[in-house]
C-alpha cells in the first residue's frame, strides 16, 4: 500500500481541504483509497468518508500506542493511503513532538507533503520551510503544495521555493468558496451538516486535477508492507451478544476502530437513533458516544419514550459506556446554546451547561482506583477531552493526570458503567472492548 501524509505548519492551513481534493481526484483515477487522520479529531474524518464512501480511521500514538497504530494501518484494504496530519507538523503532547504528525510519519515511513499558504510571504516562506526541514534531521518532508494561492502567484513563487529548499512544489489550489467549510465551537461543522458538500468536493477534485501534478505526487509516496505486519491484527471472536450504539446527528463522534474492536471482541452492533427511535433495540449493552447533544437538547428531551427506555435499561444493570455527549445525555438536565435547559435521561445527577471556552482540553490519563466495567485498579488509560459544555456534577470515580502535572477527579464507574467526559480509543493497548463485551455476556447470562 502506498502512503502519503498531508501536513502543515499550523492548524487552519488547509489540510482538510487539500486532503479531500486529493482524495476526490485519486478516486477518479480508480485507486482503492483509505483515508486516515492523525490524532483524536472526529470531524475531519467525516469529510474523508464523504469523499470515499468508506470510514476514515484515526491514527493516534498517544491513545493507541505504536502497536495500535500499526494495527490500524495494517487493517487498510487499499492501494493508496492518504493521511491528514494534525495541528503543526511537529506539535505533539505538552509542547513536545510526542504523538505529533511528524512522529506518526516517522513510525510508518510515510513521506510528507506540506500545505503552505503564501499570504504575505515570499522568500521568507522558503526560510520557514528550511527551518522545518532542519528542525529534525529525519524530517520526512518530500514536497510542497501551495494553498489558497492565485495561479500567477504560484507561477512566480514556486521556482523560488524549489531553488531555496530543494523541495518540489507539486502545484497549488486557488482561493475557492468551495474550500471554506463552516466552523463552530468544536471546529469544522460535520460533513453531514453541509448541504452542498458533494458539489464542493467535486469542484475541489477538479481543481486538484487541473493544478496539482498528481503523477509526481503519487511517485513520492512511500510503501507500507501490510503482509509483513499482519501479526498486529486480532482474531475475531464469535458474535454472540448485541450492543446498541447511538448514531444520529446528536451522537456522531465514534472512532471506526472502536466499532471494529467491539465486533472483533464478539459484539453485533445494533445502531439506534436517540433523536427519533421510540426505544432501545433488544440489546445486551449500550454505547453512547460523543457528538452534539447540546445542539439537539430539545429534540432529545421531547423523545420521552427513548429517555425512559434508557433509564429503565441502565436501572436493570445494562452495561453502558457513555462518553462526553453521551455522558451529558445521561444526566438530569442539559442546556442548549441559548441557555434553555431540558430534561435528559436522569440516570446521573448534574446539569450540562455552556461555557465560553474549551474545558480541560487535550490528552490525559485516567487512573482507576478500583475495578470497574472498563478499568482495573491501578491502570492508567490514555484518553482525550474536547468540549465547551461542562457539568455541575462531573463525578469522582477516576483520577485524571495531565502531562503538565495537573490532576483532578472525574467520571462515574461501576461494574456496569463508564460515564465521563473523556473519550476512549478501543484500539489501544488495554483490552477495553473485550472487557465491555465480557460484561455484556455476564449480564445477558444473569437475565436468563
């Protein structure tokens, strides 16, 4: 499988737009493609998936570890893998390069194309590129693409950049209205929320076909020998239990690897829609991922039958995992963006409310004092938080530790429950999916 990464000097430089443009035109060439996203982001992969029609996967060295990343990479059934970087190329954990796009490219042997926007720079842009190249001797940078750059400007600047840096400039993408994806508090709007996205993606692909040297880009790609890395893959257990997984506009933040890990552990996933369905499907477990419940608080509240169904099921001891938005849904009340409060499931105490800034943002480790549904006493599980809404009752079942030394308590945990703001990745080193499925099996047996 050929591999290539699209990275940049900072967030907002055009990585997602460029990645989608390249995916669209490479798909047109008939290549079997797999898209990946570096880091924990849920939203950018929704754009990749809309282009390709197959789930994009996250590659996160902090959440998964090296073995987990290699497992996810080896899972791809594709001719060509395009990886979108995160933040700035070297930006990782706690102002280090740990878990950065550079570290991921280095681990997987993936060459990197930097997306750069000239804006008001000329020769200074070459100096910046030289700095990036010399910052690490094994920088992995193979080429440049100019973003939001007029054709005449690209024609005059490209030879200068090539002469001064030694890097080929593969082309450019001009300023386009199609390249402006709307944003809100968590970043870009999800792909499903942009009504004319298909037309936008088509035009981006046409621009890439016209202005980027695709043959040269493909020629720069590295190679991942999947056949040599099959030992990272897990055997699939016989599916003998059912887990109901929420999936609608309110609950849309789910790692593809989490779903696959549950299936491999023996679960049949039954998707349901808390916004619309009248009750939980027949199930042995419940998975409530994150998303935007605050944007749909009234509709979630008005679906009283679903709220009562979930409340009754958890009261019976149904094993349940609820992350971030799912955690807010289980509480007593949730405020929308206007400050209106609506009743939620009432399984947990607390009121979800809006705040003016990101809360407890970034990577962390959850420390378990006691055994519970997902954790064992003494374990430190990597996780991630990214939310503007907070709660009056965050729980105290687990200790949170940040790389910068900060610590606090959060969440609810019992033999049948994980409910907290931190998001978990089931494709890491700790067998979280296997523990969840085992608890579901035990509960199912107790109910017969």
